[in-house]
C-alpha cells in the first residue's frame, strides 16, 4: 500500500505579513541600478567589435594611402609644370609670376585632387588638369558620366576605394583586404565603397588646409553622426559637440 504524504504547511511567523514599503523601495532601487549597469555593459561590449574593426580599417587604409600619396606629391614637387596649364595654375595661385612658390604649391594641390578625388565631379573634371584615364574608364563602366549636384558620403567612400584600386600609384589593394560595401553613388547607380565597422561610409579629405596637405579618413563612429566633419570637402573638423565624441580618424587611431 502506497502512503501519500501530505505537504507540510509552513508556519506563519507571527506579526510578519510581508515586505514593508521601504524594503520594497530598496529592492526596486537595487534592481534598477543592476539593470542600468547591465545595459551599459552590453552597449559597450556591442560597440567594441565594430570599433576595433574600424580602427583596423583606418590603419590599413592609411598605410596604403600614405605610400601612394607621397609618390604623387613628390613627383608634383619635382616635375616641370606643363606649359598648357601653367597660366591657369598661376591664376589659381593668385601669383603674378611662374616663379612664385605659390604656383608650385597650387600645382601640387591640383595633382593631389586629380589623383585623389573626393567626388565624382572631381574625378571626371579636375580642372585645369585632365581626368585620370583609369578613373574615367571605371566610372563610365558603372554608367556614370557626370558628377552629382551634391556630394554624398557614399560618393566619397567610393572615390577613395577607386583611388586605391586604380590610382597613379596602384596599391594593389583587393576587396578581401578592406571592408567594402555596395552602395548608391549616383542616382540609382551603385558602386563599391569603403566602410567602417558599423558598415557606414568612410569620409575622406585631402585636408588641403594643412601644410603639407595630409589625407584624413574618418568614421562617424557608433552614433553615425560626423559632427563638425560635415561634408565641406575642404577639411574634416572633429570639433563639434556632442557627435564628435565617438568619431574615429586615421590621424589619431592608435
């Protein structure tokens, strides 16, 4: 015969009906703090992967770009300025004679524009110089024959990759070495561009305001906002609070 044991009832503690209101408030406060700390830790951990990927991407691009950049700059410093463009360069430099050092500085700037366009318009028409033939061929192959009215981040990201792949001093970069993504670059036309760890386009500037001009590549970071680095196609300022706080730049990536 099977005996069925009845569950024992817990004895009620006299005078103890449950938690008091202060005790409940303390418990709720502790749980809220723990939830807040957990959320912050998860968010921080979630950004670690993309941030490290972005830093690695910027280091890799900078290494490849610096070699190509120096070669173009040094050649422009040494070669004679073609007579066909000398007068235009002199005018753009605001000089009265070809011997003015500003003429050579302007020529170097123009050659860097030709070799490292920040937009489709610059790639196809780097006035007063002729467009770099491989760029024109590449863009025409995509179905692009004219620049956009407004330059977009996607366009800049595509132009930087184009310079690395087809530039005057080809770096031999392959699609497997860098993070790239196919994105709209001109109307409905798509092209491949460089992106950061969050899969957003990287911004590129020739930083012509610095002497000597030094290229800068920047990621908008986790929030996707560039802050002061809004597209002016002149220089990338990283000084606009609060969006600048998580921007990542090739100039200061460890």
